[in-house]
């Protein structure tokens, strides 16, 4: 017997680890002026260049902002409730053991090249990821969502079934992600490199008009679009005629462009930018990211971080509230667990606290003694390690510089290693680092499996941790909401206890919006969806 899900698919929350995806600040509704007016082009400033035009290979927030506009997914996730709701699939059935998922597609959906959406092309999309045609190093998130994939079958023109080798309760939520968005047969036939050149064709409310790597992207509205997500605010076509994305790395330039009406909205508005934006009639919109918060992922196979006591001491050495207050401002939150507080299934962990005396006690007991310069050593090895990071978030360097000062007070020497995003990714894949600093966004606790599981990325290079390994596997088979929450709670504790993540702060999306940008809304993964956005007064 299978479980059936129909719109509004409320029961699907059982596979998402129920929870409310909270937002702080405004999503734009309170300041909208009158009714939405169709037309106009939104001018948007990205804080970093998209890494690729392919939704399946998208990883950074700035890339996803762009790629989400051109691609739809089988399902969507309601940002207020966490429920999975219909999009390209109007209904679905799930086997009781979560090993098989059957989706019924909407009729009449087309790609932007005019070809129809059918079960066969969705199957081809999944096969391209699961078969390795898309290099797993290029599309790690998409590949992780299809872990254990056996096959996808077109049952009839509008029905497909996806089978897995074992339980895969996370998969329903995965079908709502950008990375598993559906692209045309012509796109699927391209090489991974060609899929990064702006040639992608989706069923989304917008289509690529131009794509200039590291400079700009333009998308235009799809005429006749009529199959929006059940989580969208209106039916029919998008309000905007198009969006012009421009790469503007400098925070001050982005802010000045909004206040001078050269841009309508920008990513990564910093706290010091808010007064200037508000004085010009704009506002800063914020919401916390679900998933793994910013933190250090130590390589446990080299240097002082091989010592679990060192990793444990780092957790209490960091003053997370000072990081927020000094660098980020009140719209951000200190991390309190190995999952962000907006993630369904999140639990706070008491051990994530600031207690430098405890850090010193741990290091003393482990034999790390302070030297003349205050930095500890043991058996001739200094307690120093490097942290690999890139500027994917504007506050990263300042956060790490302050963390560097905090760690020095307990005798730890942190060396900052700032590199480009492509180099960071390459060195992560090669495991060439002492520790790497990043966050990862997903509105499902399964992100712990893909981040820390031995078959996942496992940047820690860890060996077996039986209780953790069992929890990461067991949550895939838990179709009961409370059971899955309990398992994920245990997994969060095990990750921390094993010293596999040293949390710092939760990322929040902070969007600087000018007075003309209306209806900007965050999706369940804290990224903007532009379908309901419109322009006023221009």
C-alpha cells in the first residue's frame, strides 16, 4: 500500500521533519504600494558572480537567485509551514517504506523552447544526475539528493516513478529544490561545461536572454506561463517583464546603486547600509537560512585538529554573540546547534556556548601548554591551523578576523586563507585544508547526512562514528514526523560531540530593496522568488 498525496499535500510534512520556517524582518508585503502592476524590469545587484547557469550545478546563493528564475521543480515547499506543495507535479504517491515515489505531472506545461513537459524528460533529468553524466564534484547537492537511486520510469506520458535501493524519506523535499528543477531534453543532452554557458531551457516563469559569466545575466518573462507553484502569491504569468542581474562585489557600491536608483534591489546588505537605504525610501529584508549554519569543518586527519579535545575546546572559545553584535547586526543570529534555527527538526545544543575558561581547562587537560607568545603547543607542535574560505558572504572575512582574536585568548593561532570560490571548491574536493569555513542551505535536516555522512562529501575525512552513522541512515527510513525529528535531534548532537562542525553564526539573507521593488518574497530555503515581484512608480 502506498501513501497518496494530493493538493495541498499537508500530509507530506511527515517527510520534511515538521517545523515552522521563521523569518525576521519583512518580506516586502508591509511596504507594498497599491495592487501589483505588471510590467517593468527589475535591476538586481548580485554580491558575487554566479558560478554556472545550470540549476543542477548551482551551489551559491547568488547562483541560485539567477537559476531559480528559469526552472520549476516537481514540488515546492511552503515557506510558512514547511509543507511540500504541488508545482509541476499535481499529486504524488509514496511507498510506505519511502523507497518509491510516483508523481503525476500537470498537463499542458511547456519549456521555453516550446517542447512539452512529459514524464520521459523528467526521467532523463534524473538519469543525467544519477548516472554521473553531471560530475558529482560539479553537482554535489543534486547527486546527494539522488543517493541510492535505482531507476526512474515513465509509467505513462504524465506519470513517472522513481525507485531507490533503500528508504529515502528526504527525497520528497529534495524534489522542491532548484538543483532537481526540470530542464529540457536539449539541455540534458549538453555536456556539464555547456550547461554552464546560459543555454539552459526550463519551464520556469522566466527564460535566459543573455548570460555573461562574471558580469551580468538577463532573463525575460515567459508569455503564457500558467503552472506556478501552490506557494506562489498569484496565478498566471510573472508580473515583471524581466530581470537584469549585475555582479557588484563591493558592498558600498551596491548600496549606493540602490539609493541613487541605479539598482532596485541588492544582495548582502550589511547593517551599516540600512540607514542609507531607508533614508532613500527603501528597506532591508531579512530571513534566516535553514540548513547548516556558518562554521568550521575540520579535516580530522591532519595537524592539531586531529585531537578531538582541540575541536571540543574551539566550540566554547568562540563568542558568537560578539560576532553578531560587532559584524552583522540584529537581523542575524548566533549559531546554537549544528543546524540553523529555521531548519525543520532543529534543536538547540547547550554545549554551543561561550566559555573560554572551559576551553582553557580542556586544552590544559589535553596537554596543550601556552608558550611565551601565548600560543599553546604539545610535543613540539604549535596549536595553529589554517581556515580555507571565500567571500561568498560579505561578512566572512570580518567574522573570521574577530574569531581569530577570540581563539588567540585561549592559546589557538588561527591562520586565514582567503581564496576565490572556484579555488575553495577545488581544494575542498581535494581535501586540501586544515579547516574550511562555509554554510550550506537546505530546509531539511537531511543536510546533516549529505554534509557529514561518510558516503556524502565528508570533508572531515572521518572514519566511522557508529551512533552518528546510524542516525543519518535511520532518518531516511522515518516517515513519521516525530520519529524523524527525534533521530535528527540525535544526529545534531552527535555531529557536535564528534567535533565535526564548530558553529559560528547563522546566515541570514539581507536584501537591500529600493522604493520601487515590491513583492520580494523569500522561499523556504531563504532565497528570493521573483515570480510575485513587481515594480511601482517607474
